[in-house]
């Protein structure tokens, strides 16, 4: 992983941002991971405030508690620790979440919703996608772009599309009353800045999914946000939506980071609603893809999506990280005309926004990425050995 300047990873207004990360370090007699505050001038240990990120996010008035904590030890220079992370050093930033559930929302943008319909109709065959894309766009694209999910107009459009044989399960969750909310990955399995991201080796049609990720505490309050890559296998999900687990949940297939930005006077849900998220893919073959999307184009408000994920019917006592969905389903041809986009090994994926920084990962196969070995039991053994559990 090539070196990136500190300012390329941190938000543009890092000096005023309240950033939380998780750092694997050797400052203690027993090496381990600590929640940290990431400042422009250094990285500070928060493990004595709360030993896990989930507990930190569950604190009452977490932002104020962290800002007022004045005895945190300095673990290192921010630029040097980012460099160590990107260069594969022993001291490195991990995914900024730990015990939170990892959930995701699907088909929350019209463009990606139509691409899911295309995948379904193509049966996961990328060669057929281009012709189906034109047919779908000609018939329903403009109508759906202006429809409010769950509205009377959406119900009427559903009737029309059913009569014309164009209805889909993806349209049901895209414009129907109920959002798609699924389990993206397992607790502690997400990877962070500088890590490799994994594709199932059997997949031949896949793509990154750059998204805003909300950090939600146990009572359903959104306390901050970060960036994520909901790595997706288009051929697998296109064969059957019942293969969603295989399409979404593979080793290193959930990337989150670089840091959580907590809500405070400088950053709020309104910033999330208007955030522009950029995607850059650069390949070892010289291929380059650049795109930008705005959260303002999301079909459902982020707060509504949170309320559909955590409520009286489903609780998360350690909180959750909620991917909000993507409008990116890259269709730019990488090879011959009509072939569309798919990853090649060695692709670098950069997801960035002004308020949340830049998340950088390289693509490999899921069985070649470092195996996930540090689970819940390992975490608590480590915290106990370091004297961080009461």
C-alpha cells in the first residue's frame, strides 16, 4: 500500500472534527487494541474512558465526555500512525467499530435499485446486462426517480409495473413501505484503513459499494458517521436474492473507516444528508474509474432507515453500524464494449468525503486476505490481560 499524506486520509476540517478510531499498539506490556481520539497533532488513548468502541458510543453525551477527558496518554503522531497503517506496520488503525452489529440497507438509491433489477433479470450474467439496462431505463427509470417510497403514488406505480411484467423484489424494497435491512457482516469482522478487501474467488462480476455508515447506540440514537465499502458480488446476488449472504458476507468484504466522526456542533445529521461521497478505482491494468454521488439523492431519509433497523421489534445492546446504501453500480466498460465493470485483483479503491475523510483498500480474493482470527473471545481475553475489565 503506497503512502498517503495525513491530510489525504483525515477530513478537510480535521482540526474541528471529533474523530474516534481503534488502534492496535504495543504501548502496554500486552499488545492490544484501544479506542482512540484522532487529532491533527496526535492519537490519544481512550481505553480508560471505555475499553471498547461500542461502550464508548453508548456513553451518555459521548462527544462531551471524550472532549472533556484530559488525562489520555498520547500513543503517537497521527501522520506516522496513518503511514504505519498504510504500509502494513505492526502499529495500525483497525476498523473503528468492534462489538456493534454490522447492518446494511439495500436499494436506497434509484440508480442502484435499477441495477439490482438488471442483475435479477440477467440471472447474474454480465453479458446480458447492457441490453436489459436499456429496456429497464426506457420503461420505468424516470417514473421511479420521482416516487416517494411507501406513498400512494408508489402503490399505483407498482400496479402498473405488475400489469406490464416489470415488477421485482428489488422494486418492492426500493419504493415499497419497508426498507431492505440485512446483516452485512459479523461482529469484529470488518476491516479498516489500508487493509485488503476480499472478493469470493468464484465471482466474475462484482463491484465496490461506497457508502455512508451511521454509528447508532443501543437506544437507537445516531451518534456519528463514517465511510464504508459494502463489497458486492453482482453475479451471485443476481442468480438469487437468497444468496445474499454469499454475495455480501465473505472474509474482508466489509470495510469501515477511516474513523468515526461524532456528531457535535461542527457535524450533524444534516451534514450526512448533504454529503458528497466519491469513488476512485485504479487498477494494475491502468484502468481508472472516478465518480461522485450525493446523499441528497437517497430515497429514504437516514433517520427512517435507522428506525427500521432498530426498534421495539429488534434491539442491539452494543449498538450497530448501518450502511445506508449506494447509488454506485459501476457500468463503465473495463474491456470490450458492453462488458461493464468488474474488479481485478490489485485494484485500489478509495472512498472519500469532505467531512469523513478517505478510506483506502486494495482488492484481493477473500481466501487470500488475512484470515479473521481476532473475535469476541480474543478481544475480552486481551482486555482482561491488560487490566481493562472491571
